C-alpha cells in the first residue's frame, strides 16, 4: 500500500523539547498533528490555532486519559499514521541512591505510559494495515553508564519492547523505529525534565557524582540541533523501508561503535567459556 502524502501524527510530550520540535516540523511539512501534553493550553500558546493541529490533554500514566486522547484523535482526523512515543523524563543518581518510589514513578511514565499509548493506538493501525510507531529511546538505551543506570534501564526496556513490536507488526504493514538521540540542545537536563535522587552517597562521588556535575555544565550547551532532528524524523516518516533503530547525533554513533567493539572483544575473550555450557554432542 502506497504511503499517503499527508499524514496524521500523534505525538506525546509535545509542549516542549523534542516533542515540540517534531510537532513543528510535521506541521511545516503539511501534515496534521495531534499534539498531547498534560496541559494542552501550552500547545496552543506555542503553536497557535490551526485546522491541522489538535491539542489534547494527556497523562500517559492514566489509562482513561489515554483512551480519551486516542478517541479524540480518531474523531477529528479519522486515522493515525505516525505515533511518536516521546513523553518521558530523566533521573540522575547511582543505582543505590535511587529509591523504590523513584524507580516506580520513572517506569510509570517512560515504560508503562509508552505501552499504554501503544496498546490504545494499535487497533486503529491494525485496521488500516499501515502506520509507523516511533519510540523515543536514547543513547542510554544502547549503552548505560554511571549516574543514569535506572533511567537507562527504562530505555533498554523501550528498545526490547520495540524489537518485539517490529517483528509482530511488520506482517501487518506497520513499521516500528526506535529513535536514539544523543545530547540535543533542549531542556532535557533542566529541572522540568530530569530529576536527581535525594540521596547522594560519598562513595559514588567519582562516578555518579561527576555525572551530576557534568549534566549541569552541559545543559543547554549540547551539540545536537533539535530542529535538525525533527526534520530527520519527518523524513523518516516518508521512508519506504524505515530502520528498526535510528541513532541521532554523532555522539550516539560514537557510543554505539564503542559498545559494539567492546562487546565483540569481550565475546572473543570468553567465547570458549560461553559455548562450553552446552550438552556434549
């Protein structure tokens, strides 16, 4: 089935950051956008009023809110062609410094929220036998590190879910892509988008502690251009054969290459032990 020239986007977390940039780029490309946020007035304030734009209130942690948002989208435009699961936030702190409540709250948004939205939109995509799901992961979804361990674990979950969805939905004509941004110049490292653990253990001063300081120093100085990212995402929505993963930013590319090299080297060093555990043939 040929892809439509004009698409209907459903974007979560659209009032600021990467979500807002993708909303802007999709509108500029002539597409229709269902732009969601906890406070839809912020969408209107940023983008104004337009027949192509539907601001919708959405709390991704609420099943009823999710259902109402998807219902409103379909009532207005009749279809959804591109789902961008962007809503989420970051957490800085060593794993031991992170409370159980911090972990649960993060997973409610970054993982369970994404699953809730996806389940709600999929019946429409399956009926259409077309569509493209784009799940926001991160460079931290491919490579974890000190200070971001629990946050990265949510993005590892997004990657695993997306791989399975890719295999399950390809026969139905629905594409799935994991977007893996590196450090882009948005408000992501500011207080509205990232929180720090209350605990700070001295033994982690040289690992997670340094990451806390680094995050403050690079905030709003990141190398990635979010407007260029957004245009790349719009181009992706028109690709005939979209990838399962799309790294975004030279820092992500470098991190992936470094991890792949590390995994290959370690596998070679321990290959004999790894394969020794099979039953003898």
